[in-house]
C-alpha cells in the first residue's frame, strides 16, 4: 500500500525547482517549496493530535497556504472539507457538527463569531488569512518540512464536499482517492495538459471546479498556475499573455466579452479555454469565437462525480451541449419514474457510472440508497438527452421540471428561445403555483444594456415555436438573475420571490 493521490499530485515534485504558483504580488513558489510548505502543515496537523481519517474543515480565502493545507491532508491521511467562504456561522455550524470535524480553520476576521461554532462541536479552531498569516501558519513555523506520508488505499476517503442544499439538508459527498485521481489523469490526457501549461486560475478553491479539476489537473500534468484570489477583469486581462489555458464559469467569459481590450491579439497564444459549473449560452460561444478565434470547451460535472463529460479537444465543440462521456465513464438517460433506459433524443434523468462516482453521502445511508443504484449508476437529478451524434444536452434539474395541467415542461427549451430574442441577455424559466393548472410557466428575463423589451411582442415571437401549454403566462424583467458562487442560477430564490404572481 502507498498513497497514490499524494504521490501523483504532490510527492513526485520533491526537489523540483520548477515554478508551481505565480502569485499576485509577483512572487513565485516552486513545486519543491510548495511540497515543503505542505510538509510543515502536515507536521503541525499531526502535533495537534489529528489522526488518519479525521476531518479538517477549512473556510478561508484563497491563498497558497490554504492549498498547502489540502496537500497536507492528503499526505497525512486526513479528510479535507472545504467550505464556501460565504457560508454564515449557522450554516458552518451544521457542516462542522455533521462531519465531526476535529479541526476548523477559518479567516482571522471571522474568528470571534466562529468560536462558539467550534466549541459547540468540540473542534479545534485556528485561523488562516488571505495573506498567509494566522494562528495555523504560526503552528507550522520551525516544523520539519518533510513528513512521512501516511499509507492510504485508492478507495480511502480523501475529501468530503457538501452539496448546496437548495432542498433539504446539505449532503456530504464522500470522495475517494481513486475518484479524484482517475478524473485528474483522464482530463490531463483528454485536454492535452503538459508541464508546459500555465493555467490562469481565478476560481475559488472550496469547490470541485477550482480545486479538483483546475488544481489537480495542473499538478498531475506538472504545469503551473497564475493564482489569482478571485475573478477581476483587469487582473485577468493583465495575466492572460502569460497563460496558455484558462478554466472559468460562464460569467468570466461574458464579462471578458464586454471589455474591448479582450481581443484576438490578447488570446492568440492561448491553447484552451474551458467553461463549466453552469450552462454557457450559445450566443456566448458564437461571440467568443468571433472575437478571439477560440472555441470554448464546455464540460459537465458535479460535486458527487467531478467531471462526467466533455466536448472534444480535437473535433466539434458543439454549442448547447456538454459533449461525450469521458473515457471509462458511462452515461445513460432514464425514465425518472421507472428507471428504464430511454432512446436517444428523449429527455430523461441523467445517470452516470465510473471510477469518478462518489461512494455515498456522509452518514446518510437512506439518501445514498435513493440516489446511488446497486449497479453503480448515480442518479444525478439532472435532465438531459443524447442527440443522434452522441452529444449530451442538459435540459435542467429534475426538480425544475414544471408540471402544468398534467404536462411536463422542460425550462431549458423555453430559455433557449427567450435568450435568442432581440434585447434579451439571459433568462430563467420557472414554474409557479397556479389555481387552475397547478403550476404555470413564468419567464424571468434580464435585458441587454440599454434595452427595454416589449413583452407582448416577445410573447408573440416565441409562441410560434411553443405548444400553448409551454408558453409563459407571465414575463418579468429584472436587473440580474440570482446566482451562487459558481454562477449557477438559483431558481429556488426566484420561485420564492415570485410565488404569488398567479395568485394576484
């Protein structure tokens, strides 16, 4: 037995002076220096009394030291639990208590309000700030920078990631070494990452996208990262000339397109732009290619599985789709009620099976049994269809399906039509309580800058393409759609905000 994830992502770089991180202040951190930073952190964790299998919860700003805590947990056999920096103390309390975390590392500015949270669960509390200072950093000072790596098997738990919990309690997805390792190695090959790649990293590292896709892929390939705390337009444009690749959410790309500095000259040396975590509008694909000559590569993943599918690196990157299953991963479309497989072209539940699929939900055996079939297929809760060429199209979440007068209505179909209309930047279609139909369709719109859409004309324009029962009975224009930190539209907020529209 060894520690396959540590050896593949971190251990092999001991003694390597190659650059791993380019930091905002102009400093760099070599692969070897980073491994030594992680080694000191691992020794500090061990001296605090943490043992193999203990959980370490981390709610801090993005910095090299925070990334080193992740590496230290992998090396010492601890389970890493990253938490969204925006979570409130009440939300954090649930995660700490439910996970049984032995250590909670938080931002120094929030220590006072989180002391009670740690004490309630009996967790140790340390701090780590965006500039790398904090009580945890002090604990690592003068520690040995080498650490005897804990022996772990590929099936051992390495990370615990909580789902967003828009319905019911948040669930802790248990991810093994093999889950993370298989995905990283597959994506390195599929997206052709090498040690020559420099990834422009502006994503948060408390989420699958920024941590287990962007960071793990870079480490597995031996490349480097321009490590930006968060998306900042000026910083992105300044650093693009020094990068070869970039991973982002759709908002990154729409904001870049709104800046005249972002052009073909700025991106001519780039090899790859990847988008995920939320759907990318077909219009954005078209505008991006026209502006830069690059075709964005869109892929599909989730907390419980990391990446499932990808548009091809070589071949047609088809707008409005998330491509094909990754090598070694199976995708099927099933009837939500019967579980029976559906034919290509039919909309149903997306199920996925492969080495990337998690082992279950932390301390929720009943929920695990509901969503993880005995044959290994995970019921994602996403709806989609596979076209005649094998590309997967995402239709939305199962819980977002609108049932109006007994008919199933898939919001994505209507949103695509609305987004194509003049003066409309984007839309979200939701079902709201209706006294006669049970639910009725409402379209929430965001207008393009300076535009005031004629809603009557808009309704007339899309009516020719939609059956009567699918047509929105109400169209509303708002300044912007509510989104979470990974740019996903929060339809639950919209449903709550406009719940009484059809009761009036």
